[in-house]
C-alpha cells in the first residue's frame, strides 16, 4: 500500500504544536496516529488540559479526513478535513474549542488520488442526532451515482442510521474532481433527496480548500436507505 506525509498544526491563539505521520493510504484511522514532530508523543501526552480551537492538516495528494478520539472510551470529540499541501485556509481550520485529555489521539484517514479514468475517491462525514461517522466510496464511472458505505463497518446509510435524523452532509472528493450530485434513496430505490456539489480549491470554481459539499439537512433515515454520490474525475 502507498503512504504519504501528513502534517497537522494544532493550536490556540497563544500556542501551536505540529504533529506528523507517514500515513498508509486506505487505512481507516486506527494505526495512522500523528505524533509531535519533536518529542514523537501523541496529542494527549504532549498537551493535556490545553484547550485548542484550530487543526490545520495537510496531505500530499488525494484526500484525507481526521478525528480526535479518546483511546480509552473510543469517543470521537472532534473531526474534520485535511487540505492539499500549500492550500490551507486558517478560517476553515477552526474547530469548536476542545480541552485535550491525556488519552486523546489525533488520527488521519487518507487516500491517494486514483489515476484510473472515471474512478474517483470520495469521503464523507455524515452527522445524525446519534453521532457522526465516516463514509467512503471509489466511483467507477463519471456522472454515475454510486452508493457510499460506512468506512469502519461497511454498513449502508440505512443500516447505520436507521431511525435517526441525518442533519449534515460533508463530502470531499480527490484533488481536482467534481462532486456533481449527492442523493438519498429509500428502500424502494426512489430518490427522496438530492443536491449538487462543486470542486475544491485550488481548482477553478472551488470555494473551499476542504470540501466539495457541506450542507445542513433534516432527513429521517429508514431501513434500506442509501446515500449515493456522482463525480467527474479530474
């Protein structure tokens, strides 16, 4: 499997610490722990009880998302997106202030850019009233809606979020790709919700360095429902 350099600056108005990892593409968080570039310590060991309000993370090429997780109870306290190297927006990197616990880990899930025509790597953060989870897919054809599944459990939207209310959808496609549509389908295969997306900066027309789509919603999810994404490769 390929690897790439991931660097994160974790900060507040009076301090900043840098963390790094040579992360394995396609590994969903678990072993991709970022360590302090000086002391090679985890986030929680290095700055316990410090409140942070920004995480600026970059990847070399492709796409990536991050999370801060408690290593003891596995609670994810914050999550977000990385930006392509050299294209960081400090305003986008702001997070709700978080007091770091000694057991906190900063982890990344990254993928390399897919060079096969029509194949696009896509990730999502889906937020419900029951929590937030990573979803992913590798599309196999341009302009064709393809179902995303839970990055950790491989569940569909309906299996993971049955009986919950989907409240926010964030999508990141690989560098240069377009998210042309995101749609929700019910158990009969009927499209019940849809929206268009965009590309990311630095590609012309993009508005964000991090996401192709970030939209609030309020969708009650039923059994057998699916979330699908349509893309156009770079």
